[in-house]
């Protein structure tokens, strides 16, 4: 599915958004976005995402996880319970 705001796949995790007022960085969680089903759902970055050496790549040199901490605790395939506390793509710049 595509985000109705930015037209990118909801399964893509993005770190490109900032809050208009605080200029704080946000990253989307693919599971929260899929649960929302129409827009990417973003959480504060990096504090809402853990990191691991297994995720280190050229594009992700610090190894941050793609799913938010809350979603990583869920059983595989379970819908997000924290998507409502995130910010929608249309709320950020």
C-alpha cells in the first residue's frame, strides 16, 4: 500500500521527517504504518528505535532498527498497538 500523503510504500521506513515546531527528527515504523493503513506513522528518532550491530549497513551505519521498540515486542504478524501515539506523515515536514 502507498501512503496517501507522500505516495511511498508504507513498508518503507523513513527518517526524513521533522516536527514543524521542535525540528525534532522522526522515523516511520513499517508495522505502525501498516496498521494505520493509509499514512506513514512516525515516532521520535532515535529514542523510539533500538539499534543492533546486525542492522549496520552503508545506508544505516549506526544499526538502528526499522520497527519501533513497541512493535518489536509483538508476536510476528501482530498489528501495532502504538500506532495511535505516533505522528502521521501529513503532520510532519
